[in-house]
């Protein structure tokens, strides 16, 4: 199970009184949160040999929204819910362990390695038994189609992330039909993240197939499970073991995904209707801690919460206004709200690429990470936004300074509380904020993906390969914004990210990524908030499931203890 993106999966009660916020500069060191986060890559999944688990049973999980696009490489499909369901039925060429180290998945690969250094050439030796549900074997055609869609710059393919694929010069067959060679124009350090998952050429080769063949359906599979039903009425998906699967047989009889808003999912778990649910909020944790037949599993992964700023239109086109928003937000206060009542720490983030407990982390926020409303007011003055009186938005050329804060209906208590606190913080410096709640199914295609917002709060998750962040911060290309929803970047940042991804020396790469991060802060790309804790309530007796650290959940190995 790989998570690529998820937003506003937050929930807790906020009791912060903004009247106590200081108007003077304040650098917070996080000392108020004495509980540290677990060490980076800590897993808690009750790892057991599948052979020791009973065969059969159902696993019932919740998704926060109904998935409409199952091609996770397509701009509208880069969702954690789509990725989780895909991971049961599509080829994941590598399995990552808790520390994030990728290992070839023997169901699909006999081997995969760099066989030539210059030009960098990766040779994949495919498992000859691996085949698609339409009977075709996995082959070079699938690799070539995925590269053609993602890496050739064809704007007809609406892609989420071309990074890495755009550094490939050739995909070719090796010595026989089971060998694929991928040749890069320049070195690419994170090559294992490419073609993972692999999609079938038969359903992705044309722009229409890539963009539309996976809308509300999964046309071709090659995994331990197959889709038994997708019910848009009940908004549930059921997967069952694929009888044509050539690998180790799944332990479970069925995996069911139900679309439930966070509060409903919490109640469903307490009622015994779900087998796992998010517990990473005070509100959820306090109810789940004493729950019957349940245990809370904790760990640490790549998971951050931020407020995206839209620099493509409106007042936030001006970098001074973006910097004013950054200076007006008390990030430490918001992190304290998120941490209240939890048994593990919620560290403030000063870096967009590395987590606080990850090798390479440095706080590059500088003065832009310091809460200073007076500095925010000076920036707004310089941008020409004049005070209009106490409690009123500033004005410029007769227009009030108002921002639209768009949030999804699936945002639960903490997300709403953080949005309201941000609204109050920005009001103190003369920035008006209107909070607009929109249907969860519309949030991505009608708002986030097309830049129909000024402010948006959500998470990026599972970006353990640093080069994955290129899609978030790279320069947009025409209508393609990739994952850079606010369309804020520049040539300097693009160059640093590209150079870092091509640097095989990890120390030098980390230095370049930190230089890129400093540029991200300088551009006023967003308001980086905190590293989200990893906590999940899981039904007792459920093995090989929970918080996998930097690793992947192998659904074929998930099962119930005897």
C-alpha cells in the first residue's frame, strides 16, 4: 500500500485563545511538546509469518472519499484512497521495508539493478509467470507505455508527476521477452520509485485510455486480489483473492472499503463495523484508547500538514502578501492544538523535503517561519494594502483583501478548527478569510487541481523518496500543474531539484535538497505546519496491518490470528 497524497485527514477540538497571541517576533523551539515523535521509520503492524495466520475472514476499512480515478499517475488520481485500492490489484515491483529500503517483489521481479553506470541503465528481469488479467504477460510494452505517458512531455496525458520518467531516454527489450532495460539521460538516484505501480499498456497507451479508462473502474489487474464489486450507491469497493494469481495466496477472503466521513468512520469502528481507523487526533484517541477488542498502533512515516497558497491569481500573486501570511500564522500554536491529548509528539516542521527525525533534516525556514504580526503588517503596507480600521480587511484600489479558504467536507474537527484559527490569525493583520466547505468528491477535480482556491489545508504523505517532491514544487507547464496546486516555483528551484535528483552521493544530494527547501520558503510556496503523528486503532488479532513506518502493507500477508 503506497500513499501518495491525502488532505485534511485531521480531527480534534481546539481550545486555543488567540487573544493571547503575541505581536512580537517569537522563535519556538518546540519545548512545550516534551513527547518526541517515534524514530523515523518505526513500524507497528504486529508482523507475523502469514503461514501462522488463519485462512479466511474479512478486512473492512474506511476511505474518506469515493474514488473516481484509479490511475494514480493521472492528475486526478493521485490520492491515497486510490493508491491503497490499487495496491491490492496492480503490480508493485518493489516492497519497501520499515526503513524505506526497496526490495524487488519476487511475484513480479526476479531482479532489478543498475547494470551500466554511463549512461545509467536499469535492467529488470521479470517473473515469466506474471501476467495481466487479460492474459497478456508483463512486458516491455507496459514499461514503454508508462514512460511515453509520463515522461515525454505530451500534454494530452494529464499527469500527476513526470519526475524521473522525464529523465529516461529509452525503454527497450533486453535479451528476451522477460527482460526490460531502462536507459536514463542523466543519473537518477530514486529509480526504484518508477514503474511502481506498473500499469498495463492495454489500458494506458493513448491519452484517452490514460485519462478516462480508469474513471470509476479498474479495467485490467495483475495482483493477489481482483475487484469483485464497485457500488457507487453504497460507495463501497470489495476485493477478493484472484484465482489466477501466481504468487502466494492471500490469507483473507475479502477486503471491503467503505466511504465514510471521519466522524462516521470513528463511530463505525466503535460499533465493530470497521477493523481499523485513524487515531492520530485527540478526539479520536480519547475514544479509541479504551475501545473494546482494539489496540492503538503507533509509528513514524513521511507525513506533513501545510496550508497551500495559490500564487496563480488574486492577492497571493504578490510574494509580499504570501510572506505576510507566513509571518501572521502562529505555527507553533497550531501544532500545539494538533498535539493536545496525544501520547506522541507533533513536531513543528522547518523543512518541506525532510521530516524532523529524518536524515538530512535542517530548519531552513529562517525569519519566514517566525510568528511576527508586525512584520506581516509591514509587508502588507509595502504591497499597497492599507488598513481600513479595526476588524476590517485591508484595502487596495478600493478592493478588500479577502482570501477564500477551501476545505473538503471530509475535513473533520481538527481541520476545521485549524482553518478557523488561521482565519482569526490572519484577521489580526487585516487579511479577511472566507471558509468555503465543498463536497469531498469535488475538492480535487474542481478546486485543488484547477487552482480554484486561495488557501487550502491538506497533507502530503509517503514522500520518502526525496525526488517525489519535484512534482509538488516544480514549474508548471501550460495546463499541467502536477502537484504544485498553487503554481508557485521558479527556475532556481527547478534547477536545484533536478540536480539533487541526479546526484547519487546522498550527502551532496541532501545539501542540494536543503538549498531547494530554502528557495521554497523564499518563494512563499505555503505555510508549512507540522509532522503528523502516525496512530491507528486496529482490531485485536489483525496481523501485518497498522502503521508500516516507511514501508508498504502487503495485503496478501494481512490476516487474522488463529
